[in-house]
C-alpha cells in the first residue's frame, strides 16, 4: 500500500535544466550534450558531485568545473553552469502535488547546490518566490547540499524513508533521471521516470489512484 510520494524537483516540478544546457551549447558552439558529458565523467568525485554534497565552495566549483570541462576540450567556468539550473515551474505538476498531498506524505528529494536562493537554486528573487510556494506544499524537503548525500547513492533513499517513516515498498518516486531511479527501484520503490509532463501525470495518476483535473 502506497503511503508516500517522493518527488525530484528539477525536471519534474520544473522544466529540465538539460533544456537550458542545450541552449547554452547551441549558442556557444559546443558539442551537443557536452555539459552532461562533463557531469557524467567521474560522476561520484567530479566538481558537480562535490558541490552537491557541499564539499567545495562556489568559487572552488567554478574553477574545478572549468578545469574539468577544459580537459574535455571546452573550458566553461562553473558559474556559467549555475546560471542555467533554475527551470520554469510546471503548473499542472504542482496541481498534482497539491492533490497528492491530501492523501499522501509528499516529500521532495533533490540534488542541489548551495548557490542561488533556496532549494530551487534560482538566482532571481521573483522566481524564487514561486519556487518557495511549491516547496511549502511538501511535508519536508531533503536537499543533498544540506545532508552531504546525493542521488544515486542508496544511502539517500534510506535516509528519505527514515524521514518519511515508511518502507521503500510504500513509496512512489518520480525523477527525470534513470540513474537516480535505479537504486530506488532495487530497494522496492515504485518508480516513475518523468519523460514528459503528460506521461508523468498519467503514470502518477495510476500509481496513486487519483485523478488530476
């Protein structure tokens, strides 16, 4: 029996930062998916992983990412990547969150960095106000930058279950990255990969036995 719904934030309740990465690459003559390639090289020990666990400062990340991307052929200051992280809120997904929150423990589990304003990582005050309204809908928000663990480390899913006081089998988990979903599924969670907003709402409706008007 499902008791809790675990939500990723970026790429689920907001548009994916990958869209912003693609625009940046196109505008700057970079190879397609170059930024994602940098982030997937040495994924547990690179600049991005360290920043999401708050093991390095913003200034250190800026220099580390520039060095790592430079080693792969195109040096990009890390600060430029941080500017691309905040997506646009998806109203239909937020509506689904509100409906789910009446019946289920809805918790946010997000990999983020200590940059910008708040867990949404936006650097714009108006956008942050919108994100804050969404975050207030959750029973709790678990941030990698605050607990020193990041997805897909299995320990962060164990931590989330402890915080929600449920077993993995009692959880539906939404994320836009398969690599994050795999260990959660192995633990027993029912997982939904968010490929599109329409698909996610359809799958969540079936899993939670709810209708999203």
